[in-house]
C-alpha cells in the first residue's frame, strides 16, 4: 500500500454470469496487478479467476467468498472487493458492501436487469453508495441501448447518463463513441485498443454515422444532465458500454472511474459523522475468514479503515468490550496471497490475525471514546437443517469448525431450547454444500444434514413465546446472541400465528428485503 496516493474503494455487483469476475480481472490486468487475465471458464487449462482462491471455487468455477485486491492506476490506489455473485451468498455480499464507497453495477446487455442485481442495488441505495454502470457483452446481440437505459431508470428509479455510446452490437459492433472526447474506440478482432477522432474516422458507413448522430442528438436534448453531485448522492449513474471478455471498453471505463468514484466518505458512528481526515484511527470488521492458509489454520478479520492512520503495532480499543488490543499482525491481500502491511489510510482494507477476539461488525478505535459504527445487516435465512457429526468422537473438531464458520458468516446457527440441537440456516442450498465441504476438508469432520421444511425466520422483538404457541410448523430456537427466533414452515403458518397472537412482535432481522 502506498500511503500518499488517493484511495478509491469499490465492489462490483451483478447477477451471476453477467461478467463481474471477468471485469475484475481485466481491471487488475490494466493496473499491472496480474500478468495474465484468465477467465473462470478456463478450468481445463488449470487457470482460475485470480479472485477465486478457495478449492471449491476452483472446482465449480464460481465465487463463494469475498476477495480483496489492490492496484494502482493513474496515481490512484484502487481497492477492489470482489463479491460472490451467486445469490446463495447474498449475506457475504451485503456485508462487503458496507465497506465500500462506490459500487460498479455490471448488467448483461442481453438479459438486462436481473433479480440479484436488483437486490444488490437496493442495498446500495439504502446505504447511499454511488453506482457506476457497466453494460457488458456488447459483442453479442442484446437489447437496444435506449431500452437498457429506460430499464435502469424505470426499474431502479435512477437517472442515467451514458458516458459512451455503442455503434452497433453483436456481429455489427463497430465501436463505442465517447461523448466528451468525440472519439471512437474501434472494436477489432485483435482486441487491441484503437481510438480515432470522430471527424477523422473512416470505419463507419453513412447509415451508421447517421444513426449515431441521431442517438447522440437525442441524448443531448432529451437525456439527463450530468452532475458529480447527483452521482455522489446516488441519484444518477454514469453508464459505460463494453465487453469485459474481449477487454473492449474496459480501459475507457477505468480512465473515467478514477475521477467519478467517490473518495473515502464520512461514516456514521454512535450518532456522529466520523470524517476520514480525523486524527483518531477508527475502522470496523466486515468479514472474518478462517483457513485462508490451510497450513496454519488461521483466522483473518478484514478491517475497513475509516479515519486516521493505521500503523502496525498500534494499540486500539475494541468498542464492544472496551478491551485494548495490539495490532501487530496485519496484512494486505491479493485474493489468498498476503504481505505484511505497516500502515494504511482511510479506504484501505487490511487483514488482522484473529485469535478469537473479533466479531463481524466490531469497531476498533485508537482513542478512549468507544465509537461504534452502524450494525451489520442480517439476512433472514430461507433454508434450515439440523446438523450432527457422523463420528461422535470428533466433537472437538466439530464444535471448532462450527464456531469458526458461523463467525465467518458462512451460515447462521440456531439451537433448540431444551435439547440444544444445532440447526443451521442458509439463504440457499449451495451454502449447505460449501459448509459440508469445508467441515470435511478443513476440520476433517463428516457431517449429516436433516433438512427441515421451515422457510421463514422471524426474530421475537416484543412479548414472550410460551410452549403452547409452538408446534412442528412453528419452532422456537435461539440464535448466537441468545435472541428468540421463530421458524415457520411457510407464509400461511406465519400469518395464522400472527392472527392468533397479535401482541407478539416479530421482525425479519432486516426489513429492506421484505
């Protein structure tokens, strides 16, 4: 990390297969952070996406954890938090979004806005995160550009401003036109970046030139006015067109990104806005990852620096407990590779070796005032299963693995009041598979699932649940914080319960997704 450079910290959000990981790799390649931008499809060659480091990710060709990477581009240090695209890992993605200042939304030009994109957009909107949009796969036959802009404006209720504009698409793709620079980036088979002044171009047929000029006139006269203030307030998204797979339009996007992306912003803690320029060091833990180094069975807590300056060896206070902790083992990351970091600035993400002190959502402060950054969002699970170890003699490894993976947020853990059975909750089936895989491969424990028919979790926020209120369709359990949670089989069982016990107050844990 280079302390004197300005920071831009962002995450890429998209529906699975929209091209998020490919765009990440091309950006890293342009920044000189990797020599070879492979794709997740290259499994036969043994090449895997740079940001996918866990063994199961390599086997399946999907991202299931958030990775952290850095690059320096045009004298700006860019911190990329690569998030899992698969919807079964929404919770990890949501927590990661708390640590960024800007989001890049990747939209498949063929499919438009998809369900997961919409969910993640809502999270960004709720947190006031500015969004830049990259419309991908322009080299395929897709939706008309104007239709894509209308879709963004209508579905996401956000103004759009195309920074560049496509000339053709699919087999007829000739290039993209930069509205500000009056240049065309030429699409060619060699994938080399070639730009020409519009007035000097010879590649367009007359009908293509007329169509482009009509489109640009329409955008100039009827389109939205661009202001940086609207972008920073999340009211307008600058839109870029391109193809991440062929690197087309990616450098044009990156050139503009360093100017448009928000620098580290003030953040709310204990009711106050903490300015990044404050001398007091503050930061919060947004992710914990066990076993990034299988040889050492370690645990790393990922910290977003919010204000002041981090120095390795500094003493900080853990706000939740008031305990003083010396931060002597700190790392910066490139996927699973790490190196010791001695100092870090607001916007930086560092990994702290954790012997069990930290929890997701913890705030660290260098002063004596116990600031606490806003709570992490909790995502209500939709699938539940009772879990046991097949070999009772492995109970020590079983409990250790369970504890660490729960602290990571891989799954949510509940216990039944009388028998203390373990029930795990997940957003999707793939989380169970990853949990089972990691228990077996990292903790050497074979586990057994007994899948349950319950689909809804509701936290009890008012009143008390008695034994006569529950049965097999509505089960009372305790979560990790010993809070009462009711598990319901379906919406009908939930509504029936609420009608019968109207004085009992129930919450989803995170109302935005209702």
